[in-house]
């Protein structure tokens, strides 16, 4: 029906995550880019064919928001395979910036901002309560950010308040640690002291219990699916989808085509040759025969005549 589906949105988010890894950019860029995409989709009616250009242009804007070195647009288009020109990407970036009022060199506040803030608040509280060792064992900032990326790439979490999503993520980490140490009474009590502090923080952020429990169920479901994928061996091969025009540019074997006449080989000691000694062979005129999944040059029939010596 010409509308953006949840699958299309999530697919674009995962592409942005791959771009973040490819260009070795900080996590802030990914969250800023996804933030721009979700806000633009909420405000404007978008056709599916424009989704790739919108998401990549948002990534381009996010890099500028964080005052990072600008990525070459041609390279960004080639890596993302968004099927648009450099001019299209710059024009779309201007549209997104104007519609959303994007301020360059000013990073937006995202769930990543809150999870870092909450982490340092909990760290200070744990030190004050003498629970620093328990806190370091239970909560890892790097792990929180990595799992928050998974949540950001899922449309189910797009409507959750950033502060609520960050706090739910910390609660989830505590739940895992409590389950792993349920037989250790001392550790169980100490981690519950941190949980009590988290509950007070929830009230301070004015997050209702009903909303918090609903968000917690969504996050738990997404992370359960994500954790289950790690147990399945990855067997999919990396596939690059190229257009016929791109393949001709990469390997222009059509210009190397040479149609040769049939070669007749005659032996001086034999007056004639039987038809059984004729063998037809079809082969590529290119000498490159490496089994790659690339387009081959036109096939030319070659007649080879053989005689017994």
C-alpha cells in the first residue's frame, strides 16, 4: 500500500548499525541517526523507495551533529548501497534537517545519553553504599550500550521514552545478576539494595509502574530473542547485490570479446579424419575462470579436431 512497514524501518536501522561499525564511529552517531529517522517518519509520509536515502542521509547528518569528520558521500552511497546519487543524499539531508529543525554540532539527547547518566548515578550510589564490587560485577556500561543498540533497531521500542528505556535496560541487567546469584544470600541482599535505589530513581523520573512493566516486558522479549540467536551457528554467506550496470563497470569483459573462426588442425600423415575425432567445446573467451559469481563474457563455440598419433 506504499507505506513504511515495521520491517522496513528495522531493516534500515540495522543498516545504519553496520555503517557505524564499518566507519568505526561512536555509538552516539547510531542513536542520533535512528532518532532522526523515527522523528521524520512520525512527521512526514514517506514512500518505501525513499527509505534507504532517508536513513543514510540521517546517518550523514548525525555525523555532522557530533562534529566528526565528514564521510565522503560517494563512499557512503557505495557502502550502504542505498541506490541514490550523491546529490540526492545531500538534498534529502537538507530536507530532514529543515523539517526536524536539526542543529548542527549539537548532539541530541537519546536513550544512550540517559543510560550513561544513570550508570554514573548508580556507580556513585554503589560506592556510597559500599557495593562498588557488586555493581561492577552486575552492570557493565559497554554491555548496556551494546544491548541498547539492539533495542534501538527494534520498532517496538521506538515509542518508549528514552529515560524509561534506559532505566528498564539497567533493571534487566540487575535481574540477570540476581537470577545468577539467587543461591548466594549475601550477594542477593546487596543487589536488592541497588534495586531499591533504582525504584526510587523510577519514581523520581515519574515513570508509572504500569508503563514501566509494559516496557520491561517488551525489552525482555527482544533481548531473549537476541540471546537465543547467539546459540545458533551463523552459516549465511555475505552476499553483495549488484546491478547489471555495476557489474559491467567492475568487470567489463564484454569489451574483450573476440569471435575467432573454427580452427582446423591437419596431420601430415593422415589423409582424412573421421567425424568421431571432432569434439566441440564451449568456453569463455576470458582467461579468468575462477568460479566467481560474476557475469561471463559471450560464449563462443570452438571446434577442435583431434587425431591419433
